[in-house]
C-alpha cells in the first residue's frame, strides 16, 4: 500500500487509493492476506518515514542530518498471532555513537498481543505443538517465523503467570448478596474457589486458594483475601456450599451473623441416593426433587422428614445422610426466595461449569509439583470460564433476596445477643 488520502479536511467524495492493482492482487489471495500484507506495508512506510527524519531524503545530501543510512537487515514483528520477518532499514549516528534504534520498529515488536493470542488459543484447547496450525497462513514461507513448541509453551507459561497476577490483584467492587464456595482436587492439592453473584445477576470469580484439603484455615485465608480486596463482610449474604463442615465454620467465623449458609441440595440428593440400591433410587429421587420444590419451609421440611422416616428401616445410612444438615439445605425456603433466583442459589451448580472449564485447561498438566503451579493453572482456567458467564435467571427478583437476607441476619444477630 503506497499511500492513503492525505487531505486533513473532511472528504465527501470517494477516497482514491493509490496502488489499487496491488491491493486487488493481495485481496485475491483471500481476505486474511489483505490486512496482513497491508499492515506490513504500513510498518515499512513508517520506518522509512522515521529514517527520513533522521537521515534526510534518500538521494539528497543534508549537512544537518543526525544520522546516515547503513543498509538493511531482517527483523521480526508480532502480527496476526505469529512473528513475521520484515526488512528493517539501519541508521547510524553521524557523531559515531553507533546505530540508532527505530522507535517505530520497537512499537511493532511489542509481543504482548502475541502472548495474548497464544494464551487465548491454548486455553481454548489447542496444544502447544499444534498452535501454529491454528494460524491460517497469509505470508510466504520465507517471511514467516514459525515458533517452536518450546517457545509456545514458554510464552503460554508467562501468559498464565500474568493472568494469575491479574486475577489475584483485581479489586472487588459492589455488593455480592450470593456467594458459592467449592473445592476441586488437583493431584494432592485442593483448590477452593469463590464465585459471587451481584445484585444485577451477573457472576464473577472472586478468588481461589490452595491447600492440602478443604479445611477451615484454608477457607479463612480465601475469605480474608476477598475482604482485603473489597468484599464487605458486613453485607448480608447467602453462602452456598457443598456440605463441608470446614466451609461452614470458616463462613461463620468470618462473617458471623451476617451470613446464611445454604447446603447444596444437589449434593445432598446425590449423597443420599448413593446409599440406595438401583431399584430404590428412582422413587426416592423423585420424592426428594418434589420436596425441594416446595415453596414453604415447613412443608419442605415435613416432606424431607417423611422421606427419612421411609428410608430408616431399609436404608438407615441413606436416612442418616439425609438428616445431616437437612435444615441448612432449606435456607432458600426459609428465606422465601422466589422460584427463579432460588434455582441459582440453592446449590453449588452455578460454579460447576467454571470448574469444568478449569479442568479442561489443566488437563494438560499431569503433575502439580507445588501450589503455585496449581494456582496458575486454576486462575487462568477460571478467568477463561468467566468469558461464558451469563446473568442468572430471575435476576430482577434479587432485591427480594437481599431484603430476606437482611431480615434473617438481623433476627440471627438478635437471638445470639440475647443468648
């Protein structure tokens, strides 16, 4: 591309492009070739313009010039998710101080976009070995500078480290009336993640922490980190957990009476049904689902107690599992949360897609030598999962949840102070 319309004033008529035949020739190779070829032409022109400013117009002597031309050499620029070779003009200072670096070239050698491209594609599932295949080539083979698998892996690791630093450093703004805490196992290391739901219904991964297990101290570290980055511990909040007593204790110790614990209904059903024979699962599963669909707290509790009584004789282990923490699984009913948002806060299911996305990212790692490796992989995975987050159904009814939480927590604090 030789030049564009140079008039600074607005142009009403069609802009004429010089070198139109060359443009058509490049476009004939495909639409991808046109922007890449044009971009390279622009880079070359900008470098020549900078050289002209230093050494004067080519072919004309300039006694006041600060530098003189000194041939050309090959350089690499980051473009289109890969590195491409381009001819770079060299200039040397007339005072003998050496070669002058071109600011234009350094601008286009910034590899942050290249690293972002590698991180995005590998998080989406491409392997380091096959990364180059994901780039549809629009350059002659002689101009391309294909990256090796080791270089792609190195850049991916650097990108993951940057993503982890960004994840742990970002501030938490606004209120989060609903919080989901869940753990996942990475080898011998446990990652506990926290996902929050805003008053507007949007979701965000708030933080993660690593430890040997889902113990209370590990979860307290996570909650302390969230508070340090802006999560208000005095805000009434519904906390959905999978049933771990360590999670419940950490929530109580951190938030006190301002938190209402919701035990995951899906986990409770799964745990109870796992203690039944195949012939008994179908009917009990149906009855459990109907019980958890009851809007009134007393009705739901009565249904669950009847199911536990039914299981007592034939499946005592299932009955004991159902009774353990039964009332905590009905926190959403006690709060009288409307139907649509209730489905989003009655279990840890909202965080499961994020866990699956994270697992897809870390599947290429077979050995987690330390907590930093696990955190780096998990942070990048959860940030990738955030791209697909959607607002919860019934988000317009979240104000009702907030009012119910305020009422419930005030009652909880008053009863504690009286006792």
